[in-house]
C-alpha cells in the first residue's frame, strides 16, 4: 500500500495512463506506427519522429507516389542508357575503351590523361549524372546481356512501392558458373523454383533454375521497411512484428548493414533481395570498411537502377580491387590469375568458405565462365594504370574480347609506382595495412602517429597529391611473399567480423525455416563441388597410365 505522502502519479493526474512508457519511447524496437495516435505524446513527438526516421509522408499520398515513380524511372533510364552504350560495339579493344572514356577518337595517351584527371580531382558531392567526369563514365560496369532477360529483371523493383534508387542483380542466378549443359527441364521441375517464370528466365538459367539475388539501395532504411512491410509483410520474419524500427536497427547496427529477405516470389520468380542504405554502400565502395558489398561489385553484376554517386564510388572500388590484386601478383601473370585474385578478395575471411557451405571451386567457376564479362569490367581500368599492360599477341586481334583463352599480362615492380598504388588504396583498408607494417618495421608510435596525421587531412576518397612516400615504397619493396601475406591478412581482418555477424543474424532476419533451407542448399553446392573435383582428379589419374603405356609401346617397337 502506498504511503499517504507518495501517491502514484496516475492517481494525482500527473501521468497520462494511456501514454507510452519511457522505455517504449526510447526503444529503437518500437516503430512509430505502434504508438497510439490519440496519445498526447504521439501528437507532440510525431514531427520529431518523422524527421528522425524520414517518415514525414504517408505512403498513400498520390503525389509522393508519383514522385517516387518518376525517381525510379530516372534511375532506370540512366541504367538503360549506360547498358545500351556498353552493348553497341563489343568486337574490339578500342571499342570497349571508347565506351568507357567517351571519345571515339581518343588515343590511349588521352585516355590515361582523362582518367588521371578525374581520379585526382574526384568529387563525391554529386547528385546528377551530368556531374560525372564524362558522358560514358563507368559504362564498363554495365555488362551487356539478353534484352528479354533484362526486361524481366527490371520489372522486379517496380513491384515494390517503397522507393528504390539503386538496384542490381548478381550471383549464379544471372551469371551461370558452369558451361552450357543443354539440359532440358520439365515445367514441373521449373515450377519447384520459379512458379511462373518467363521463358527468358528459363533460357538464361540454362536448364538449372536458381533463386535470383538482388541488392536494393535506399535512402532511409526505416522508412523503406515501414512501407514495404505494409505491402509485403509476408517477406519478413517474426522480427517485423516489432516494427520497422526493429528491422532497421538490426540492419544498420549488426553485420555489414544489409537486410536480406530470401525465398520470396515476385512476378512468379523466386528471389532474394538485400536492402542497404546508400550511404552505407557508398562508404564501403570508397573506404572498404567491410568489403561486404564492395566485394560483390568486384565481380560482374547486372545494374537495373543507377545512381550517379554510386557509379562514381564503384569505379573507385573497381580500381582499388585492381590495385590490390596487382600487389598480390608476381611480375608476370595471366588473366585467369588476375581475375581470380580480384574475385577471391571478398571470400578471404568469409566464414562460409571455411565451412562446408560453399563450392570450393566457386572462384574458379565464376572467372572461368565469365571471362568476357570480367574483361569488359576491368579492361578500361587496366589501360588507366601506368604499371600494367597486356603482353600477348592475341590482344591485338579485333574480336579477342570474346576469346575464352586467358591472355598474359606484365606489371612494373618499380617500388615508386607500387608505392603509389599502396597510397591510393581505400582509406580504412590502407590504415589497417599501415598498422601491420608499423609493427613489422618496429616504427615508434610517436613517429607513426605523426605520419598518420599528415595523411588525415585528405578526404576519404580524394586522390589529390596522393603519391607514395618512403613508408609506402618500403611496403611495396617488401619481400613479395611477405607483402602478399600482410595484404591477405588485412583483407581477412576487414571481412571476417562483418561477414560473421551478417551470417549470424540470418535466423533473426530470415527466420529459422528459411535459414535452414538456405544452409541446406549451400551444403549441397559444397558436396557437388567436391564430387566434381574428385571426378576431375580421377579422370586425370586415368589418363597418365595411358600416356605412359603409349610411350612404352613406341620404345618397344624401336
């Protein structure tokens, strides 16, 4: 029983019994929609909450929906223009370079100068495609593919009322990781994966239907999930019952900043889509703070909606991947080795690769079956770097872009040029590499801090005056095996924790049933990869005795 002088506040009229508790007000897991609209607290704080979580408009507002539709069309049109440019002429090396650098009359020297200029004076504060360095900037990111399949994929984002500014499809569902088998499947087998798949999907997946993966870049995560949960509540796990605040909190505060909804049917197609805030995506592309999405974009993807800032950031990301690969490679190497090194960056430190949940030949399959796509992605960038070039007569042929043969390249191992590459690595990633070499070279902490302060004045993505000094040249001059070890160690450090936490939050975001299904399919791929390796090894072992017996028989005849 309460004492006479300390009556409960509800009885003294000082507390509205219908107002939400202080815990509920402060909790990130309580969405705005969960607050009683009649409460005094809601009425006073609605404007604040809307500004904070970008929910200032009603999704039923026709004017705002029309604005979102126009925005979606603009971002899709930009992707269409770039994709059309990339598909006009794919027969020659010069054609690829012309697409990427915007001048059909430009020479290789001019191309280098133009590219060096944009990289030196990069400006990330852009909001229009007209502000990109030149009209065809970044079109190497747009891989030509079947027009009908492209139209099917483009329709997927339109099934979401929540606004999507950037979107791409990726993975084995859009880029086959095996040679065409010619396998013909029945409609019943197809419907087990895609209930009503268009013919273009069936043709593109070559008789092996698979879930298609998407990434959607959005401006405000909580607002986006709030709208999407009203339209597609069945896409979400039980976590959504706590509101859009809980969903966005788990997305932004755990793992790599991505929220996946797997095994959902859209337009009769089985898809998995991940949602990421554009600021998070831009930061990973330019600084490599997690390499989770930056690593996915090291490989060919199908961009469906484009954004000028992300296109610029991804070009920086691709150049960074190329430079990192060169630090890991010897003076002479092949395209297979280069592209496998680039594709393998995102798998170093990924816990899935150390468990029986991924095909052990995944990287080899990705590169071996997409050589042309990798060339289109990286050839213009290879031409921009002064210390690497093709050293193969086949590279002078007109239609070599479509040649499956792996060509030879060489790089200049001059410490000054390689030191410049070290200096131009992404800031977050480069800082970790510096720290590793501070320990290796036993540099006193005060001297190291002074050296770091001198470089902190630079913008995170600005390359102005970023020439490698004595420290960078010393790193580049390290024993190649030791340099590879240190770079690989930093890659693992960067990827391991975000990738691990991203995987651990899978049951929370996807639900246990879908998580078990996903793991089961991954383990099947692992077993299939192991079986293929064993079969290949056995076939090679059988050929050797045959070869020896043929030699022996020739000797006997002599």
